[in-house]
């Protein structure tokens, strides 16, 4: 527990597997990024949760995701565990 501005808080950040971060993500041809060797980076800032906040409040912390795969445009999006999975498609890089 840490004190910031005199208020006691716990700092949390989700640790999420690549498989969960990529739920709903497909390639333009219907394939799956991990099966083709995609690089997946998820970043979340530690967020202070005030005392009395529900224990699962960490599920609402935003994770910035970037998925890179040769031949496709890098896909970037925000992910939160407390939101429904959104379908996303990685498009081919035409250049």
C-alpha cells in the first residue's frame, strides 16, 4: 500500500496473457495472429485504487495493446477486462 497526497491507496495493474489480449482479433484472411508469429505488447500503468473500492476494480484498468505481424498493418487498441470482447481485423499492409 502506498500513500499519495496523504490518501492511502493500493496500486494495481492487470497482467493479461497474449491469448486474452487477442480475443476477437483475426487476420484479414481469417487466420489468427499468434498462429502466424505475431508480436503482442500490452502496457498498463499502475493505477491507484482508493480504500473501499471493490477488489476486482483492477479489471477496469486500461491496457494499451499493439499487435505486429509481417505483411500486416500494426493493430493498436485499448483493452479492459470488464468490457465485452470487440471483434478486430488486422489488415494486410499493401505497401
